[in-house]
C-alpha cells in the first residue's frame, strides 16, 4: 500500500460527533506513552500528522484522519485512521478518566464502520494489567482487534521476544484465538509495511463485499 495523502479531519468527544461512517475505519489505542503518535506518523509517512508529546495522556478526544491510498493493483481508496485516547493513565481526576472510558467504550461499541482496533503494547515490559483488562473488554464487546508491539528497538531481541511470548502466554489463559501480531520500531521503520498491507487486505475485502451487495 502506498499512502497518497493523510489529512486531519476532526476531533470528537462523542461517537455522534464522528464523521459519517462511510469509509473503512481503523482505530489505534494503547496505554499512555506507548508511542502511538510516533507510530501513526510513521505509518502515514508524515512527521507531524499526530502530535507527539512527552506528556502522557495528551490525547483526550477521538481524532479522525482521512487517508487516501493506492493498493498493489493501483486502485485508490479512502479510509479513516483514528487516534484514540490512551488508557491506564492515573494522573487525571476520576471523573476525567470515567468520561474518557465512556467515550471510548461508546465509540468501540457503536461505530459501525470500524474494521479493527490496533492495540499497542510496549514491548519493553512484561504483561501489564491495564493492557490485559482492555483486551478482555474488547473480547466482551466482540470488537475485532490486533496487537502491535511497539518500541522493539529499545531492548535486545531476546528481551523483546521474551516479553511478547509472555504476553501471548498470558492471553492463552483466557483466549482460544490469538489475534494477528505486529512488531514495530519507529526508529527503524519496522512493521510499517506489514500493518499497511493488512489494512490494504481489509480495504479490498470491504470493496469486494460492497460490490457483491450492489
């Protein structure tokens, strides 16, 4: 997949305020400071599409970006990339955290054109309670998701592999099916091609489904 253009569209505080659900949509979420903004910039090939901040919890709204891309057959398509607020950040008031959780849960449950959620996991750490709790919620809500292990350049390959294996092992305690996994490094550009190829596959599948219904 080749990204042709990537433009900020709108920030919303409710699912009702999101743009028309007329394009395939892919949401990205993770614990605060997982490297989400940097990853989104890498995927789209833009340095400042998503604002990178050293302050965790900076994203507080549902942020939509309109992406125009071209697949391997030179067919162009448009889709939404969505930057969601991080979870597990304690340095906010209880009411603020509850408002975010309500906003995110309503979005994930009600957004009808959402194809999948990319859940970002910091590969430098062993399985974290906040990550496990969130993917369990996705399972309860029956929301499709994939795992993206970020910052793989920050540790040795051995440590990264051990942490990813530990995460998958932990998931297998409650999950029969383990979703697709991606490993990324913004510094090295690792994982960009694989994630965009996956999105291209999903877009093509949606297009084929739409054509059958016509």
